[in-house]
């Protein structure tokens, strides 16, 4: 039976320039890293810039330019060599080879290099003939490349279009029946899939089929202040406090002000405090059980002070590894990420969603879009009575915060310095009923 170390997949990008290959590579890396799967991108263009320098004119990419072709080949070989070393030394699971790979000869070479070392190969081809999409990609992404630093935008656009023409002369779409591949046609209008097998390959393909590049906005809001917030209790299914009700009353105007005439769908958890917060919003609503707050198990309804007094070792262990600590009979942040994966898939498919949920669940989704590491995730600031707006861009997200002028308690708990190992004790037998556990951090969040 294969172990997690046995899983090694090379995602090899294929496509003409300005077809979104680097965008797709970045998204795959973000998604898999969020799921705890060790992933890295190897961009051949970056290697080419280091070897041949910047500000190369389109003639550099002419296949008849033998000197340039040698430098481009050197870059491709260097990236592939580093990628194989990463698999061997860093024990990575998925590496993404981000390059044009536009001929059968180049793909055969890449395929042979990886399969000879027991690395599975998944080709990902992005095809697009929509001139508007291509020009938008050139202006939004390519003109900010170091290759065009300080250049007039119109001249840079013209040069890049000429660069594409050089690639078109020899470009061959994937038709190799014996390869594993997915073709993404015209930004998700059509998908062509060939010989995809294995759980992780299938997950990557499914993710790509849910990936859309249409402009979107995502708004996150915690529920209004609850009665449990006032009492410093965790978990439960409490009602809103009077100030929380005031926030619910003010939310429609805030959303309308920043939404404009765009359509919107509101998602809430199944808990009373999120449903009460959304009650005045006149938009289609959907209640997700997956958006419920982190299950605190036997500590549900307790204050942090009560947990520290009754179960001090558990309290300390959670502070030392908040992402992986699982409450007895409850969940960890790690479990929550896995629970929220279907929600992330839906978010990638939709435009303009307002999610009214809870501190821990929003932290997990926020970490996905903002590319936070697992040890940073449980400490993301998600204040009450504040709407967070995220606008996904090619390689990141723009973030804006809109705070409503209604006071609320501060539920944020900063990270505390780790205690010395000698101070850690095993839970006493009388307290074992509340003893949680630390998940195996060597395993990915997504069971493989």
C-alpha cells in the first residue's frame, strides 16, 4: 500500500503565453498547500530571466534564434533538475512545471525525465482563442513582468503579442493518447480529460473544473455579537446580544453601499446567531452546516478561564499547536479546513458571495484566499461587527475592511510563547475526560 511519501505528481503546464498558466499554477499550489499537501511551483520563465537577463525583445523567442534557444533550453533543464531535487530532498508531493511545453518533442522529454524517476505526470493545457481575454491577461499580468519594467504599456503589449506569434509557429496541442491530461478550453467553457487516475490527480482535476477567472468579490462577516461573546464562552448556539441585533439592523445599508447593483447571494451557517444576523438582508440565502463554528467538544459552553482552571494541560497544548489541537469529542482547525473544502469549491465557482459565519470558519477560508500558513491561520484577526471584502486577483487578493460603528467585545486571543517541555505534564486521570489530542502534523489535512 502506498504511503504519503510515495505520492509524487508533476503537474506540467502547457499553453501559449497569456493563457493563464501561471495563474492556474499559483491557484493549484494555494489549494493544495491549504490542504496540507507539500506543493511547489517551478516557473521556467524565472529561470530564463536569471540565465539570459531581462528586457528581451520578442525576437529572443524566435525559434530561428539559435543562441536564445540554447539559453531557453538551459532554463528548462535547470528548472526540471531543481524540481526533481525538490521531490527527492524535500519529499514534496506535487510540483508544478510552469512553462509553455508547446511541442510533442518537449513534452516527450519532460514526460521521460519524470516517469523514469517514478514521478506521475499530469499535463494541464490551457487553450484560449478569445482575444479580449488574452489582451486583458497581457495588460493585467504580463506588463508587470520584469521583462517589461519601465516600458511604455502600448509598446510592451505589441511586443508581447509578437512573442506569442513566435510560439504559435510551432505550437502543438496535446493529442498524445498515452498521456494523462486535462485541457481547459476558453476559460472553462469546455474540459477534455484523458486517462486521469488516482485520488490526488482526480482532486486536482476536479478543482480545475471549478476554477473560474470571472471578476468576483467575496465578503466575510462574523455574526453580530452574541450572548456567549459577552460571557466569554466558546461554542454553543446563542442568540445575538442587543448590540449584535443592532449590527444585524445596520448590515443591509453597509452591503448595499459597497455592493452597488451587483447580484449577491448570502451564505450563513445553520446556527441561530448567523441566521439572525442575516435576517434583514434581502438577497437569496443558503444555510450551510459546513459553515458552523469549530466544534469544541466537551469544552462547549465553557469560558477560556474555566478551561484553563479545569484542564490546564489541554489549555497549554492548544496554545502550543492551535492548528492541530483537537478538542476531545470535537474538532481542530485542521478538521475544519477539511470540512470547508466543499465550500471553497463553491466559492471558486460563484461570484459575489457574502458569508456570515464564525471566527474559526472564516479564518480557514480567509487563509485560503490570503495564502496564510497553517501556523498563522488560527491567529488571523476576524473582528466582530466588521465586513471583510476580498477581491481575488491574478496572484493574490485585495482586502478591504468595513467596520460598523457599534461596539463589540474583542474575542481575539494572541499567540502565547511556548512553554518549556519540562513544564508540560500529562493530564491527571481525573481530568482525562477533557483531554484532547494533537493531530499528526506529518500527514496532510486531506487523507491520501
